[in-house]
């Protein structure tokens, strides 16, 4: 039913990630959908399943992003009026995109739960049909078409890593994958800040933080339909923290040249975290979406460069005399360091009055290169340190 109306996204082996992890890594690029998310699959199947009367009455959905855009886009294609209830905090770019697909957008409540409650009120008042983001049989079935495509391309898959929020994506793919290949291992991945499904399976009270970089899976209430499916068919749920998700987003950008949002990168984050379990096995990873804010992406890139030592701040003690700064910049140039920024100040320092402290922001080739630069400066009698570190001589970080 959905063939030809959603993108049959690429499913390809990543040679570089395979070398890094020791597994045979197969990536499913759902960030290549038109709205940059797998959510189109379930949304379209739900819309195609409506009765003629339901189509005339219209549909409603509550979402802060990907589900909203999937419903709005395919409703417009099918000539169905769509209303989307979004929390008031929803970034303006997502509101604008959803309206751009022709949907009426209502901003209501301070959370997804409040937005969903209001959507249910409108269902009763207006007689429209609710398209739930995950707790619906049609949604679950639509999302499961990903596993059908992956196993058609790679029937020898042994493990499938799937992002988990409310459970629609993993429930659908677990049903499809286990039906075709009962021995395949299904592993769900959640943000450690929003472990609702993990906790529900453990039979403990659900407790989540207030925010996560993987906002696409920041769900506090597991699905009523999805939870039993996951309990029966999913082998394990693992948790990944924020820094691991950031590192996975950056690695996919650098290695695969593909932009993935936080929720879309958790599968790779889990593989990097537990690579020993998957070593030598054929592992499929669903890159579920690519709707990431550009400022967020920029911050991830900058922070990643800093962690790897490729972007550094270096404090150098400089004699307060003509020619000293010129000598240091020459040394840095000879060391193949690229100077991004220089700050030269005397007042905020504990150094001798005859010394000044110069802060350089440098591009380097990494931590080993940085240590070489610092040692070269030290040998030339220009002591260098990183902010918060001691003088040159110890490790860079």
C-alpha cells in the first residue's frame, strides 16, 4: 500500500564503521525520507486505511516534530485535512515546516502529554480521527516495513539495533523481522535520560529527566499496544548517555557524510558502547531520522573537535617585548598548527610584570599533534598550558 509513496531508502554496508566496531555494519538511511524520518511509513498507512467518511472528516495528531510532518505531508497528498497539536515549546522551524505541508497547527500545553490530551478533546468535539504517533496497529505495521526492506537486501542479518521511544518503530520491526527470521536478535536503544520502556520491562516505576539531545525518543509513557510486543519479541533494551549519542552523530557525519538527529544515532551509539557483543556479526542499524537543528549540529561538531584535540585553546607565557609574539606564531606555523584566534592580555594574570599571557585557539591534527606543539614551545622557552591545566610537560588532557 505504501510502495511508491515513500522512499525505499538505501540499505548499505559501512566499511569504515565495520572496521571501527569489528562488526559487519549495515545502515538503513531513513533520514533520506522526504520529511527526513521513518515516521512517514506509519502515517501514510494509517491515512490509506481511513474510511471515506473518516477522510472527509479529517485527522488530528499530536507531535513535536517528525510524526507531525509525516502526517501533514501525506494528508496533503491524499487530500485529507490535518490538524497537528504541538507543545508551545516546539521550535519554530518545525512549526513552519508542518504548516508548510498544509496542516493547521495548534500550539497547546507545555509538554507532549498536554498536547496529546488536547488532541483527544478535539477528537470528541469535531469527530476527526486521531493518528497516534506510536500506539496504533496501523502505525506499528507501517514502521515494520523497514525490516522487510533490510532483510530483502541483507537476508543474513543477525542483529538489529532500533531506537525506542513509545515503541512503534521497534514493535513493528520486531514483528516483521522475527516472522521472516526467528533467530535474529532485536536490540532496542533508549536515551539514559528517558528510559521509560526499559523501566516498564523491568517492572519499576517510570522516571525520566526533563530533556535529552535525543528528543525524538523522549517518551515518558510506553505504548499500551507496543509494550507486550516488545516484551515478547525484543531481546534487550540498552541505554546510551548524551555524550555517546553526540559522538555517534559526529561519527556518522564524518564517516558516512550523513546528517542524523540524536534519536537516529542511538543505534550506532549502542554498538560503539557494546561492540564486543556484536563483533564478527552482521548488524543492522536503523538511522531513524535526520531532523536536527543547525545550531545543535554546529555545537556537536565544535565539541567533538575539542574532545579529539583538533580544536584547542592554548595559553602561552610570552615575554612582554617586541618580536616575541611574532616568534611564537612562527613556531606554531612551523608546527603545522592553524591559528584561528589570538587574545593578548596583561591585566588578568598572575605572571610577572615582564610577562604577558596569550591565548591561542588552534586547529591541530589531534592530541598527539597538540602535545608535539606544546613540547616545541617549551623547548623554545615559551611555557604553554591548556586552560585549567598545569605547565607544559604533562599530558594534553
